[in-house]
């Protein structure tokens, strides 16, 4: 995930003669104000350059060497390590089919005529494409037959209390391709709570491994879901450990464990910051490789709360790094009827990854609400936080959108007029 910052630089140059005050004073909005000095003579018009502008050269990406490696091939340690290694995940013919499909879509990436609707799109520092329907169905069935996946998801979601776990479903099958010259992703977690398990399968030999941070299984990950205690009848945010058992979806009774103590206020933002706060202070937190150097058909199955990042792909590389991405979501029996409009189950959402900007956004929204309850409106001061140019840029974006709409409308009118003129010419020629 990349972002760019725009900086404005101001410079004035006087040519000969006595020094005078600058004719213009720079402002944060980019506007110019006359301060009373004599206006400078207009500069001679420069000769028009008709030559094509040379394309900017892409910066050379050299990845930082990482020697640290965290290994785990035991299902029983997945919640301690945050992941488990997998080998020979799929039948070999599916690896070949997935790789061929990815390479075909890459070859059509810049071909508008051949570019399919399910072709690669840009995300973060990589490319993403949906696996074709027929192949996705076959791959899903093969993943559901994997003993490692079956044992791992049962270990995470099927223990403790009277868990109603009874199986899983494979979702979100995607092809991810990282072109040469791509820097590593921002470190992030795929979800704020244990909603599923996330899988990566390499489609080529000896590719760069996913970078991970040391997992902390003692964190209180926020679920964002409230449940009613069957003893004190108070609604409280469901702990991640109970959430994994599916107590909010099933008939299993749930007890908060502190009925005789004051209620714990719902504070999703605070829990989010406590659980993932390291992302705000350490951009190099993903400082280890996940598992052994992989061959095609090897991969990892991880908790969505594990902080990690795609490793990027150096400029010296001659090939795309291509992997299969998927999620496995638990299914439960003894489900209860929920109130209309209430979501049955929180699902993985690729647009809701937890990274530093996400934490800052939630904390900012929380602070706005706190001040609003006190009768203050911090939104009037938002320019000090997001930059003095934000309002101007927003207005400019709106104006551009309106201009595009107007141009499109005018083009349609011109097209209709041209058609009418063409029909008129045909009628005139036929009468002659």
C-alpha cells in the first residue's frame, strides 16, 4: 500500500538591478497576494517544446536483507506462532492451471481488447485477479480435502466450552502477482479478530516468503460484536476467544465472567489501538520470514490477526511473484435465529485490513465523538490535522468531476447531432 505526499515549494529569482520586495507572498492555499511592490516585467515567452517528454524511470527497488526466520509446521502451535506451514497443498495439476491462468491474465494486462473482466487490477504494490469460476470450484474442493487445513481450523474454532463448530467453507480465492520493482507492503493484519484463517500457496519455486512479525497470542483482539450475558443480562463486547466458538451465532450460553463487577464499556477503538498499536511506531515490525524457503505448492495458513506484509519484488528480478490467496471460514451448528438486519457472521473483507492509517482513522473518529458529546465540534479544526490544502483539493476534485460529467454530456449531444446530420444528408441525396 503506497501513498504519495504533495509538497509545494516556493522560489523567486531576481535578475540584476537593486533588490526589491518580492511581488508575491506565498500562502498555504497556493494563492498569490500583491504586497504593493512594482510588478515585475513579463518574462519572454519560451520556445514551445514539441518533442515528447521522456517517460520517468522507475526507481530501483532493492529489498532489505532479512536473516530472521520463524518456523512452525505443527497445527497445535498455530495460535502461538500465528501460522502453520503447509507443503503440497493442492494436486499438482491445479498449481499448473493456476499459474497458467495468472500468466495469461498478466499477458493481457495492457491489452484492452483481450483484457477480461476478471483480469488483474492494481492493489497496493501488487496485482490481484479473481480465479475463474470453474477452476475456483475445483481448487475449493481440493482445499477442503486438505488434512492440514481441516485440522488447523478445527483446532482454532472447535475447542473450548461447548463449541458448535462443524466445518468450514473456502472463500476469497484470488491470484496475487507482484511485478519486479515492487517495494514491500505496509505491515498489516487481515482482520481485527479471528474471523477466519488466511492461506497463501506459492505457484512458483523459490519465491520470496511472506514477512511476518512475532505473534502475540495474549492480545485482546476487538471483535466489534456485542453479546448478552446469560447471567447478568448486560450487553458487552464479545472476547475473541468466545467469538471463535461462535457463541454469538449459536444457542450456547455465554457468561461475561464479571457479573458482580462494573460493566466494561464498549470501546472498539481503544482495543484496536492496544492490540495493533505497534504498527504506529514500527514500520519494520514484519522482520522475519514465515517458514522455510518454499517450492511451488507450498504455503502457510495464518490467523488473520497476524501482522505481516508482502515481501515485494526487487528490480533485479525477471519474473512476477505469483501466489494463490484464500480464506477458510468456520461453520457452526445449533445456530439461533437472529434479529432482522443483524449480520449472521463477520466475514473477511479485503478493504478492512488493519494498518497504521486504519488505526489513526478510528482513533480520530473516536476523538471527534468524545468532543461532540462535550458540545465541541473538532471538525472545524480538521484542517490542522489533515493539512491546510485539504479543502482546496476537495473542491478541485469536485469541480473536475463536474467538468467531466459536463464534457461527457456534451459529447453525447454532439454524437446525436452528427447522427441526425448524417441521416439528413442521406435523405437529401435520395431525393436527388
